[in-house]
C-alpha cells in the first residue's frame, strides 16, 4: 500500500489532481495506494499538536497514523516561495519520536507554475527526509509550468505522464 | 529599526531567549530593534490566511504588518528535523504579493541541540530568501549544542556571544 | 572594476560568450570590468597548487591575483551534472588563507542546456561563498535552454538580456 | 565488491585513512571492497579528459573504469570550503554519457576539521548523485573535529566507528 501525500492544504489543488492521476498509474500496475490529505489536519495543529502537545491532538494523530502505517510514499510537492509548503514541514515537526519515516522509502514529484519544477523544493525535502533516515528515490520528476500542461483538471503532457510512470515503476521495485 | 524574528511558535523557546539577548547587543550599539513572535500568529492561520484567504485574516495581517514595515531583519532559527521550523515557512507562504522582503536585508542565526548548529536550516532559508529577493548576510553563526552553552535562560558561551556581536555589527553596516 | 569569472575551462564556452555580453552591458553603464578565465589556469593546478603546494604555483597565483584584487564579482556558472563545474570549486580550494572573498560581493548567473537554469548550481555556490564570507546578490538569473536562446554566439532572448541588465544594476549599487 | 572512493587527491589524507578503516569494517563483515584514489588521476585531467576530450584520456579512463564496474559505493568526503572537494566533481564532470552511476547505490561519509562534519558537502553531493540517478543511503555519518578523534592515523572515537559500522551494514542490504 503506497501512501500518496498531497503536499499542500490548498483546496482543489493541482497537487491533489496529480496525486489522483498518480494513483491511477499505480492502479494500472496493480499496486494499491491511498491518498493522504494535509487539508484534513486540524486547522490549529501547528499550535496544538507540536512541542508540549506532541502526540496529544487526536485529529492530528489520525492523519499521522495514516502516514505512520505506510512503508513507501509518494510526496507531490508544489513549489511555494522557492521551496516546499510550510505546512508539510509543520506536519513533520509534529511527528512523535522515533520518527515515522526511519528506514522507509519515498518518491518525490515537484510541481511549479514557473520553470523550476520544484527542484530546490525537492532538494530541501531530501535533506529533511535523509535527516529522518528515509531513503529518497533518485529520480524526481519536475513538472514545470504545470498549468500549461493540464487540460481542465488532467495532466495531459505525455512526457510528464511518462516520467510519473517511470518513477512509479522505480518506486515499486525500490 | 531592526526586526528580530523568533523563528518558532514554541513557548518559552531558546530562540526567544537568544532573540532577547540579540536585542540587548543591539541596544549596546545604540541600534533600535523589535521582537516579532510567530507565537502571536492566529492558531489556524495555515488554514485561514493562505491561498484564497490571502490577506484576509486580520490577526495574521497584524504580525505581517510588523514584518512588512522593516528593512532589516534577524531570523533566529532553531533546527527542527534537519531544517527550519515549518511555521516560519507557512508564515512566508501567507505573505501577500509583491512579497514583503524584496530588496531588504537579513541576518540568520542557527540554533540546535545537536552538533549541526542549523547549517542546513540556514542554507534552505537562504534559498527561500534569495528567491524572494532578500539579501542574506554571509556570516551566519551556528549555535550548536545550545543547551550546554546556556546558564538558565542566558547564553553564556563567550564565543557564541562574540559571534552574535560580530554579526550584529555587520548587519548594521550591510 | 568588476571581475567577471567565466565559470568553466571549456573552450569557446557559452559561459564565455555570456560573460562578454555581460561586460558590454556594464560598459553601457560606464562600469569597468575584466574577464577572468579558468582556462588560463595551469593544466595540472589541481595537483600542483593545492594543499602542501598552496601558494607555490606561479601560474595559478597569476590568475588568483587577478581574482584577489577585485571587490565585486560576476560568476557565470554553467550547470554540469546538476551543480557547478568542479574546476570552479578546485580553483577556490587552491586559494590561500585568509580567503580572497571575505567581505566582498558577487552576483551569480546560471546557465543550462536543460530547463533548470542552474538553480541548484547557484544554491550550492551560494553556500560556498557564504561559508567564505562573501555576500551573494539575491537576484540570480537562470538562463535555461541557453542554446535555444542564442543566435550564433549571441544571447538574443530579450527577457534574458533584461535580467542580466537588472542584475548588473543591482550589483553596482550592492 | 563495494568501491570506496577517497574523495580527495591530497596526499596522506585523513580521508584515505578513514577509507582504509572502512575497508576493514567491511572485511569483518566478509564483504569485499576496493579503494579508488582520485590521486591516481592524471595531473592534468581537468584539461585533458573533459568536454571535447571526453573519453580520450587513457589514464583518466583507467580510474573511471574502476568506478564504472561497481554497483555500490562509499564516498569518503572531506569538507573543503564548505562543500565537497572540487576534484571529486571534476572527476564526475569527465564521466562519459550515459553516466556510470545511474541506478546504482552509494553511501556518504562526511569529514571535517571543524564542527560541521561535512553536512552541507553531503547535501550538495546528494543533489549531484540524485541528478545522475544514483540512490544515496539516508544515513550519512558526520565525522566532525576529525583530528581530535584520531590517534595517529587511526580513527579511535568509538561512536564514529559505530556509525561507520551501522552505515556499512545498511549499505550491504540497501
């Protein structure tokens, strides 16, 4: 069961759409997966689930348990202000010790409106995950100028879809 | 008026204490400064001040205005999970366009319980600030093993204090 | 006198061409500049100018003196294998102590054949320069797909030329 | 056969000594390994084995073949000027296409005289290897203040030795 984490809490995000398409790619490969939404975190978790409240917020814990039970992850990461969304890091900052990612494996997908494709965001996130002891698949597709490569809510750029498929196959055998 | 930003919302944080001592160093140099607390952000700002709510949360805006009115900043940045605190990035993710840091200047102070001194955290933050067009002072003290270098709530390591003083002088003339 | 460093020793490099055009932009602003070529380093400098030979290789020292006498720099940095060229770092590894960049200022220009524009290369180089105490201009143009944006040996993409001009102006007043 | 790459060409380097001790740890685990020395590269390879000379320098090719024939690597990486040694990147810049590291696996060991332990150097190198499609073990020991933790030519700090042993075991099963 691969956990696909939508890397933002923005409503109706492109990241969610890409995550859904990623799930379909995995389905075609007969691999089960589940989406995890940061938008389901309690609104105030940054103040009620960290530090002295670590582990005490039930609504946070619910999402955290979903994450914790996985062994392989896909993180769909939109570029915000030149890096990953703050909420994704805050979610990680709320995890209890020993951390939930140690010795596990993940794949990163970068998304941007601009030309960067989230390469710096993925570099930063790799540092964080390596710090936590989680392996990161070397192959990290950068989906730049994402809006120009979608039709309605669907990613239509064939190269991008091929990159995601290639990554999904690598993740399954990682 | 230099704005000193306490880089976490943790209560009674070491970062707050270091920020207060930084302010004293500036006072000794006859330079005015003001502390800005991320802990004063509204608890739910990650859900109520970003994206479609950008600029609409009055309590967020209050802290944002404090930041926006500055031209020089000190960021006191504790290392959480190998990078900067997520809340600091979420605060930035809520800033309105054009961003409040463009063409301004800042200094970074890294803090860690472990031996790293927040060097990776400051590298990541530098990427974000450069993306936003804010200059970052090259000299970035790394206050490692911070607990061992404090006495009560006071930083007592003389080398660390000298580093902060040197940085403060560089920032004033930056 | 701004020193423009061609960030590779590749013959007839695009980086050299961009450096020459950068010099012209500075000329139009009545600002003197000089190109420095890593290709003029002695072929074996990585083995004869570093460590126990530090400061002893006259041909290396000649280029080093050219660099050392400057106070402001432009580094034109092509992306090789996802980062800056190794030779640029080896040149830095040969500098004598105290390093030649401390308290000086520089601007970075990233170049790539692919879509990245050297953003990771410039992030890495920023870390190195900050370590050495040199300030780095926040504004770092990324000239992606460079071959498609040149006509013969000339950069013709107007946006790219505007970015370089904007950066040159910022560097002069930095 | 694990290839252990001494990440510098400095003579009698600490990195070489650590590499030899790493080999002994692997021997104790009945795992064969081989040291590869960048110091055996031809002195002028940065000028005679890259770009238009790519693949044409026999002495470079000899070292390159040693590397290419491996599938798992340990890189012992001393921190020079806040990042990895330039020569290591230049060696990579001379590799022929398709690159020799794609879909392979490596472990990184950071070494520093100062307190950093090469964390930024390893972050940069991870970016490069991920760009090239090589997986990097998440666990990256940082051997800070290395001189204080050696006795003669031998690493004697037990914690450091345990970290290397733990990494070696992880690499074998990676």
